[in-house]
């Protein structure tokens, strides 16, 4: 499916690209829902609810991931027509890294039950951090992996028709496209550190954790092209994500006292947090940055001065 998505995805026309991306988002979500229905028929309500809760958590965190991708693409000034390919390989890398993280997490949970409480405390910390911060806190030039790569491998600032490598002065060098891909991959690993413990807070079944992650990640590329132009309108989403991570963290910690929150309540909290922050984001406009306010005031002052000059 990913290969079909890459082959038929039109990167030339922005309007067509957005429409195609919206169609593919619908395809991926439909497949995820169908799989959830199969889980319900084969394993019952509890397992299906755990799958959908995990899927919603991962999908909502993926939306937050989009904010960071926008910052990275803007920082490296990646031409629009090359972004779909970077995201394609980024998703392949994410699937591999998530598989490794999930296998490691499942092993830790099975062998050390107390690790759940560490996961819970970490999620509460992450909840506060994600609610207070945002994509503006991301600085691609501070990425240690990227800095190491640039130090040990020759790079160029020129793009070469979407290639990750090119030849410059007789030497094989990495293009900014490969540098961007490395930045996205390493950033996604940091996001996985939040998302994987969060889903283990919903279910301990590695199969559900893996499938909910996979179905959420598969639609990431198409989701970017749908939301890229509307990121600012979802400016309150991080508060909803913070609430979800905080809730799951508390849920994991109170297991120590043998208190279990039913899965239906977890689903309601996740859906409610996302719905409330989405509606409020559309109702409440984002605050302008100080420099934007100064720019508006300067424009207004210039307009008043021009008006005064005309009346003289």
C-alpha cells in the first residue's frame, strides 16, 4: 500500500496533491477501522477497545509530529516536490524503530512489572513538557546525530532532483534531502519514547501495541499534506495531548493500589480531550507573537502617516 501511495501520489500540483492526500488519509483510517472491526469479531469488545484507544493515542501524537515536520522542512528549505519522498522513507524508518521499541518495551514489562510505574511517571513529565512547549522549541541545528553526520560525512547545500546523494567536485556528497531525512528520523525516535509507554499504559498485549502503531504511522505521510497548511489552527492540540499522556501516566501509577480504570473510560477521556481541544482551536484564534504585533503596529503607523500626508 505504501508503494502504491508513493507511485500514484502527485507531487507536482498542490491542489491535486492535497486532494490525493485527503483520499489516502481516508483509505488509511478506513483500513484501521476495518482492522479494529476484525479484532472485535475475533477477540471481543475489550481487545477492540484497547486497539482503538492505542490507535487514537498514536494518531493524535502523529498530528503533533506534523508540527515538527513543518519546522524541519522549513528550516532546511526543502522544495515541496521532494517532501513526499522524504516522508515515505521516514515512515519506513519509523516502522522499523517502533518495532524495536515495542519489542524492548514488551520485554521490560514482562520481566520487570515495576517498569510500568517508571513509564507512568515519565508520561506525567512528558505531559507537562508537551503542554508547555511546542514546535517552536525544536531546533534542527542542535541535533547531535545530525551534527555528528555533518562532521564525518561531506554534504552540500544544493538539491539534485530529489536524490539523497550527488557528485560535487568529483566527490560523492550527501544532499540536504538526506540531512532532512536524518533529522526527521531522529526526531521521530524522540516521539516514540512518549508514544510507546503511553500505549503500554492502555494494553500490555504487544500485538495490539504494534498494530495500533503501524496503522497510525502508515497514514502519516498523507496526513502531513492535508494538515501542513492548517497547523496554526490546531494550536491548542498540545494541551489535549498533554491531558491524554497525563491521564495514561496516572492510570499506570494507580495500578500500584490495584485500581484499574476501565477501557471505555480511557476511550472517553482520549476522545473528549481531542474533541475539546480541536473545537477550542477553531473557536479561539492563536495568539500573535510579539514580533508579529510589532509588525502590525508598524504597518498601522505607516498607514496613518500616509493618510496624514495626503490630507496636508
